């Protein structure tokens, strides 16, 4: 089942202003250019992810898990990834039990070799990457920023910044 906010968004396409062609832009905005070059007929579902592959880091719980479940429910093939393989497998199993496609590639984004393995494993299994959700992050320190120790700061920067730069550098060229 979709979360209430997404259900409301999807159901809003059935409101009176929606003309099944251009979301009412002609009438609401006076726009006469939205139909140029398009075949006449109903608008395709803008949320359809059928056939697309989504890699989602930090997807064993919280926002990452929700993203994986929603994207799978919209037709995406999902790569569930976080540091703990067993937690990832639980999410992937739930997606598969719901009729979706999911695979697990454990990855600690602060380790470059694991980041490379995440991208290579996805490409080997599904041959493409269409969406990259950089959700994994760490926060080993709670308190005033001026009191943070160098080790905690380095860990935050290594995972949350450098790790995601590595991941983007590996995945984005495959997405082009």
C-alpha cells in the first residue's frame, strides 16, 4: 500500500481540472503549446517507473526503505543497499512478496571499493541504472558544532560527502 500523501497525489489526477492530457495547463494557464508534437490521447502516468532501475543507498530502514518500497510499487527494479546485508534482505523480501523486483547489494559508502561494487553489481544484474538515491549517511556526533572532534567530523565528511561523490562519479556516467 502507498503512503497517504502519495495516494492523495495519485488520486488528485482524477480532479475536475485534470484533462488526462496536460494536467489542465491549457485552461489554467492559457498555454497553447503543451500539445505540440504530442500524439492525441490520455497522458501517461507521470509516476510510472516500469522497467527503470533504481539504486537506493541507506534503504534498509526509514526514508530509504520507504523510497525503495514506493519506487518498487511504481514498477522500478530496486537495488536495496546499506551496510547490513540481513537488513537489506528483509526489505528486498518484502518488496518481492508485494510483487516487485528487488535485489540486495550491501555497501558502506565510506569504502570506495564497496561503492564501485554497488555500481558494477547493479550493471551486471540489470544492465542499467536510471535513478540514484543517495540516502545513506552517518552522524556520529550530537552536540554543539564547535565541540565536534576531528575523528567524528572526518567520518561525517567521508561518508556523507566523499562517499556520495564516489557513488555519483561511478553511477552518473552509466546513466547518461
